[in-house]
C-alpha cells in the first residue's frame, strides 16, 4: 500500500482595482488583504498605471488596506 496525500481544495478569489488621486494613478502602493480573523494575509503592489491585483484570496469577509511605501 502506498501513502496518498491528503488534498484540500479551497475556493479563492481575486481582488483588483485602480488607485488614483485627483485622477492621477498611484504607483508603488502596497495593498494588503486580511481576513477578519487574521487567518490569512495577501499582498500586492500597484503598477505604474495604479492598477493592482491580489490573487488567492479565500472567499469570505476581508479587510483591504492601502499602505504608502
């Protein structure tokens, strides 16, 4: 008999958007996504067009924070 790995499939989402101030894109801004229970944390950085994308965010309530670098 061989051991089989135990697999757990977790549904995940993507959060994305554009950061702008007075119509101008904000680049280099860190986006932090946390669960309400602090069980996970995901990060992203806005690009030169102010666009950000944070992937593998588990479904459910979350907090999104923008941190100026």
